[in-house]
């Protein structure tokens, strides 16, 4: 029997196990919203107790609808720009390349050093695919990507910015807009309501990492810089309730009722596509 791979990750880095688990579990659904056998292979190879997540059905679906939406946006980008560049910030163990690569695009997959070390157990660099061990908040990766790609660029940052301070998110957006003209940026955002109640989150309550960035209205970021334009923004509420049978009973029945009497619930969490310039 092959020895399992130990997981030694920092507090925020450890959260990469949640979407990995979600994509792996999704393989067992009769009608998966996302098909990702690589995630299942990775999950089985890790020496980690995923059982506390067993009941996190809403997170499983949430991570997968989010991932599937970003996949659709990346596919649309690659259909328009087959030799474009995809940058994944905070890639974790995501296998988006395996799901959507077109055989011609250039990919950069960035995460913090311990996350990339673990990632290297399962993925390899190739002439079109480069893993970068760096913080998204630094500038080295920007210089590297600029020096090794021509664009246009698509930046995906899924489940990552919510762990940054508000000023850091804004600075990252500005820097990305300066360095990658006309890039598209896919990311998720939550409202202060979710931030306040984060310890009730079905998956995150098992992790130490804390959400730190929230926006009252997902479109608020358009006001940060005249170059920013929200191209698409999808509410998780609507994305989740498109699959009511997949939700635990209390979500299925109580959610629509609460959403009707308390509309901010419908705006609690979004996955967004922002154009950073012309
Ligand atoms: C919830 S996980 C999401 C992983 C991946 N995007 C996915 O959907 O499977 C958050 C990821 O953000 C990464 N991260 C957090 N802070 C970061 C930073 N400053 N620079 C780069 N990555 C960071 C973590 O290491 C982790 O992999």
C-alpha cells in the first residue's frame, strides 16, 4: 500500500482542503455540477481526517457551483483567446487546468510556499503550466507573469480574497489592473452578514482561519477605480436554490422563507467577474 501524504499547512492554507473535499465528494453525486476525478484521487492520497466535513452539504454544493461558474468564465475566455493566459491566485489543490485547458493556453498557478509544496505532490510544471510559490499580496509574481506571458489575461481567485484585509484586496485589484491591462478577474465576495456569522458556516467552523473581507454590495468595487466594470455577478443564494434537492432539509425549506422576509440573505455571497479596464 502506498503511504499517504501528510498535510502540513498554515491556518489559511489549510482551507484549501474544503473545496478539494467538495469537488472530490461531488464525484459521487448522481448529477454532479462539476466533474473532477483528479480531486478525488488527491483526496484519497492525503493523510487527513475529512470526516468533520461529512455534514457540510451546503458547502459541498457551494464550492462546486462556484467552481463550475468560474470554469464557464475561463472556457468563454479561452474560446475568445485560445492562447491567452490564465492566472490562478490561491490555487490550492484546484485542478481547473485538468477541467478546462484547451491545449494552447498559458497557465500560472500561485499559492503560498507550503500549499505549493503540497501541490507539487500531485501536479507538475510543463512549458505551458507554471506553479509559483509566492504571496498574491507581493509583487514578484506580477513581474514573473508579465515577463513570461503576453496576455490577454484571466485571473481567477476563488475562496481567497475573503481572507485578506479590505485594503489588501483593493491594492491587489489596482496592481492587477496596472500590470494586466483589460484582464478579467473572477473572485467571490461575501456580505458583512456572513462575516458576522462565520462561526456558523457548516465547513469553516471546523477551521481556525477567519474571513476578514466583506462588501455590502458586490458591485461596490466598481467605485474603487474608473477602470473596474462588473461584467457578471451571481448570487450564491440563487445558485444553491437551483439545486434544492441537494440541500439539507432546513436549508431547503427555511432558506426561501428567510430570503423572502429578509432579502439581504439573497445578497450574502457572490461570485463575480470584474473587467479591469478596456
Ligand atoms: C479556500 S482555499 C481555495 C483554494 C482554491 N482556490 C480552490 O478553490 O480550490 C484558499 C487558498 O488561498 C490561499 N492563500 C491565502 N492567502 C494567500 C496569499 N496571500 N497568497 C496566495 N495564496 C493565498 C491558501 O493557501 C489557499 O490555498
